């Protein structure tokens, strides 16, 4: 907190003489040139000194994009405030004083001074740049606030008065016992789109008075325009402002009774005053007659600074008021003409002054506009043919007063109907026909069409009420008749026409529309046609006949379709019968040619017992193409016949060894057309052939079971294997030198078991089982074994024994090996000789 003495000393050092202007605004704000500061109380010098504790609140405009900012340096506070948004952006300073403070210093100070260095609105459009206010609160809770607005400007001082001398001031607060103050700088208004303001301020203080204006308090009266034209009673706006020394100056309240209102217009005695304290709005009226009105300010009706009274106004503007009459259209909104006849219609309008009349919109051909003056326009002329109807046009009367008179005028042209359709029509007996009787647009509608004579039997005339009628039906007999037609509209106008109606009679097919032939067989069919008129009647075909058939016309209303068709199928013949008048009848004759299918595959199949086999039977479809294959005869157990429904069938399965034999069968292909295709065949079941062991050891296709890894000469061994065709013979042998060991047969499950004696062939060998597999392929099952001599029994202690030495045993072994080797050599030599 800074003491009062320190504040005064600081202010004396900071404040210099500044040239400024006086601005009197709402709230009694006074601006004047600054003088030397004596006895000032600093509220804020923006250099670190403030009256009490200061709180700064920055408030951006709600919904805006620009923040409010404040900085201070070297005794200058800089404020930036955005204007866009739905609230006013602001910078607010709240000062809390240490106790009740006398801002007047014993009434040495009479004003609050705001030392603005500059105010800049961006963009600057000449409007208010800144709104600011100062609120004071005294020790008793009394509060008062003064606010003002300022445009962009350079260096000046603005003041709020503390001393009440006939102007507004802080009258609701004791300025000698102030405990808090609030200074707020704001954007000038809400939704100030795209604008912002930058303010530089050198300080706020309570200061002594700056003197009294030298010029008198002078009123000035202005008005936006001095000429007013209106079509209804209207009020006139005047502005009264007070100023001295070139600046606006606040005054005591200006009342309506203070003013002098003169002129000749009625209603000028009704005066309202608003605004102030330096600028007032004066509303006179509403004025209710032509005439003039002016407003003057007499002297001494208000006082300004230092209770100075005003002088009288001069050069008051005179407003001339002209009360006219809006235009009106008094003529009717419909005008009626007759096509081919001359006519006229006058459009009449009134108003003050006499209005101009214009007509927009398309008039019917033959009518024109003529301006007769005095607000009258004539529509005259002779509407041309085919212009019957209603033509909407817009009539506008204008004389400078609003609103203009507008009328939608309907111009109607009545016109008799006329037949536009042909006067002759032809029908065909026994056939539905129609003819549209058409009438050009008469007006007004509806237009009716009728017949005044008897219609041919089977025909009727139906009026559609829209200027057309339909003659339609199925006439019974040929001939020519004349109908007397009449068309009339709602105005009683009518037209007549003699319509010639001719009814021709065409031939008709009486024979059936479907016939069936058989491919490869001679057939015939007679086409018959009833008598048409006039004759003779000819019969022909407009489509290509199936190969092998022909159509012969007999010229008497009949024709013969005959021949031997080649291939089956369905075709549609387009038959035409026509007479001498060019009338014709058509018939779609459905021609079906049946054809038996052909069985391509011989139904014979050879199966190996235990091996899957199959035969696909195929056929060539005839007509109809849906072919069924059937089999008669007994099949081996395990073999089936399946028809696929598409002209093919499968004969397949696995027959067991018990089914060995031949089975005669018959396969039939049928499609409903005779004869069926039949072929005979045989299903033969054979046992699998024995497989001869190859000269060289074969590649194994499976594992032989039961063979020990080491066997001895003469040992009896039992082996097993699987995967063979049921009943297939199995050959057993030993390699590397092929040696036949025996044979066996596979059981129904494809398995075999065989027992043989290990031959006297020492060393490593492979035992092979060969036979036909269940898949029909040769199968080799193998297993390795090492053949050794049977071990020599050791002598026992129960009897004599020969001495056993290593040399003796070794000699025997060597002898055995030699014998085996000699046997193998002799065997190979023998095979070579056989080869």
C-alpha cells in the first residue's frame, strides 16, 4: 500500500502538461486538456504504484478467438481486447483500499482523470473503439459507476466528475470515503466481428479541475433528410447536441417542453426526447398532413460545466413532409374475348399522384395494349384462331408510394371446338380395334363428343370429356357405315363431322396349333383356314421348316405339312393366311419331332476278383433329350449299376473270388420316343493271375511280417502279408539269388499266411512275397534275414567226447563255406546255360 503523501509526490514527478480535448459522453464523462497535477491521488500509474492492492482479470469474448492481454512497462499500460464473440472482451482492475480514502483531497480534486496515450480500433471504421467504466464503493456500501465510449484517437485525457455541479457524477457514493474501485476496459459491443482494440494508458488518478470552457454552451439541431414523402403518417427524427470549445459537453436533462417546434404539418405537437447528456434524439410526429416542421432550442433551458446555461440554437433545418395516396386498381380481375371477334377491356388505377399502369405476361395473339392516360390502359383487338384459353397477366400500378398495387388479371378467350382427327377409319371383324376422335381445344371446357347415328354392331363411342372420344370394340361383320359426330363445349359452341367406318373381315385358322412327327418316319398334317373376305385365301410359312418337311398351299384355305423329318426337336412354325384385301391371320404351329436315343458304349466289363473296376456307359440323346439308362440281368455280388440321369450310367464295384464267372446283362436307353436303344453285354469276374518272381530283386512296395532278422538253415518260418486282391495267388522267393520258397493265396480280406523252410544259403537275404494288389497293381512285400548254420551242440560230461580245438572248428567252418560257394557257382552256371 502506498501512502497518500508518497502518491502525491510520485504523481508530481510523473505528470506533465498534455494537450487534449474535452469529450462529454453518456454518464457525464468530461475530457479536457491536462494541467499541472497538484494534490492528485494516483489510482494506478502502471509503473508499480496503485491505490491499494490490485487484481487484474482478463476476459476474452465468449465464443471469440482473440484473447484479452495486458502488459505494463515504464509507466504505460498496454491493453489488447478482441471484439468478436457473444460477450464483450475486457480487462478488469479491482483495487482494494486499506481503508476509507478521500479521493478529493478536501475537494482539491474534482475529477477522475484517464491519461490515454492512444486508442486504436482495428480495422478502424470510425465507430466506438473502446468502452470503459470506473465503479466506486464507499465505506457505507454505497456504489456508483460511470462509463463511456471513445473512438480511435491519439494522446488525450478523459475525465469522470467527482464534484456534482448540475451534471451527472458519482452522486450515489461518498467519494471522500472510498474503500474499493473497479476499472474495466471493454470492447465496444458484442458480436463486433473481426474487430479488436489496442489501448495505451499512462495512468488513472483523482485530479484537480482543469478550468472552464471559454466558448458558450451551444446547441446544434440536425436531421437525416429535409424532404420526406410517405403514404402513411410518419414521425420525423431530429438530433440536438451541445458543445463548447469544439467538444461535446454534457448538460442537465433536456425535456420536450424545452423545445420550440414550428411548421405547418399536422401532428407536429407530439414530441419525444431521448438520449443525453450531450446528444439528444428528438422525435416529432407522426405527421398526418402535408406541410413543414422544424425544431429549435431556446436559450437557458439546460446547463453544462460550471452551471453554464446554453445559448439558443440557430439555422435549424426545416423538413418538408408530403403525405400521398398509395395506388389502387379499381377495375375487375377478369376480361373475356371471343376468338375471331373484336373486343376491348380497360384496366383502371387510382392514387395520388396518378399512378403509372404496366401489364406483364403473355397476351393471346391478336390483342394489344393501349395507354389511355389518367391511370387507364386498354386491352383491345381480335384474338386469332386457336387462341382459346385463359392468359394470366400481372397489372402493376405505381406512383412512388409503397406498396405498389398489384392485380392478377385473367384474360379469357372463348373459342368453338373443331374436329382434327381423320374422317375415315377401318376396323377388322372379329378383332378389337380402336380409333381416337380428336377435337382441337375449344374454350371453355369441358368439350363433349357424341354420335347422332347408329354405330356398327360391336362398336361403341366413349367420350373422355377432354376433347377426345374413343370409337372401339370388336365389329361382328364387314361393311361400310357413316357416323354423324358432334362436338360441343360449355359455351354452347359446336362442330360436326361425318366419319366413314369400314369393317374388313380376315381369315382365321381352324386346325390345331400343334402336331407330332417321328424322326425317320413319313408323316403329314393338314392346315385349315376358315373363309375370310374377300378371297382368295393363301396359306404360307414365315419360318424355316425342319429338314425333311415341306408345306404345300392348296389355294382353297388349306395346306399340307408332310415329309420325313431327319432330327428330333421342337420348332414353332409361323403360319400366315391372307386374303385379297391384304388381311391376314397368323398361327404358331408347334411341331414336335420325336427321336430315340443311341447307346454308344458296349455294356461289357471284365473284373479281377478283389480289384475295383468300373465302366461308364454313354448315350447320344434323342428328343426329348432326357434319357434314362436301365439294366436287366444278375450282377456279381459287390457290383452295382447307377444311372446318372444325364444319359450316362456307371457299372462298377469289387467282386470277390466266390463270384468268378460270367454274367450276361442288357442295358436299355429310353426317352419316351419309340423304339428304345438296347445293347447286351457280359460282366466277367476272373481270379488275379499269379505273379512270377523277377530275376532281380524287386523294389519293395510293402513290409512282409513274421520273418526273424536271423534264421538258421532248415528252420521252418511262417510269414504274413496284406493288401492283395481277394483270392490272388502269392509267390514267395528269396534274393539275392532268386530262390522259389513256395506260394499261397490271399483270403477275402486280401491277407495271406505261408510257412516255408530256410534253405541252405548262408548270409544276408531278402524274402519277397509277390502278387496282385487290391488296386490291381503288382505288389512286392519284403523282409530281410541273415541265414546262419544251426549251432553245434557242446559235449556233455555224460559221455566221451573228442578233443575240441580251435583249429578243428575252424576247419569245418571253412569247409562249409567252400561247399556253399561251390553250390552257388554251379547254380549260376546252370542258369546261364539255360539262357
